[in-house]
C-alpha cells in the first residue's frame, strides 16, 4: 500500500493538487490527471480500476494508461513523496560526525 511520507503535506483544489515536501522545502504541483492518481492513492487506498476509469471514456488503451500510472507512482516513491508500506524500509547507515 502506498501512503504519503510523514514529511509530506498536500491539498487538492479545482486546478490540481499541491504537495509540499517539508524536509526539502519543495513544492510539487500536480495537474488534474496526476491529482486523480494522487487522490486514488490517498483517499481510496489504491489505484485498482483507475486505469479503466481514465481510459474507457477517452478511448485509450487501459494497459497503456496503467503503465503510465505505475511509472508515475514509482517516481513518487523514488523521490520519497510516497512510501510503499508493503516493502521493508532501509535502515539509515550514516556515521555520526564530531
């Protein structure tokens, strides 16, 4: 299951979703399509059926849409915006400096 990281704050409005990474002090602005994916993850708890919801009314191939959804979510996980709770977290292995 994907969930926003603890250092992420977000708000959705009519134009899209604003995501604030407090740790890095950076904003990520999501357009309407990306916001739809974000809402599916944060409100519905997953993207099951989302590719069909997007693809069928617009005449797109659901498999291609699903691939784009997965790629987008993988980018958010790699950036530390979303956390995959089904994967074990890596331990921090830094050294303390004096």
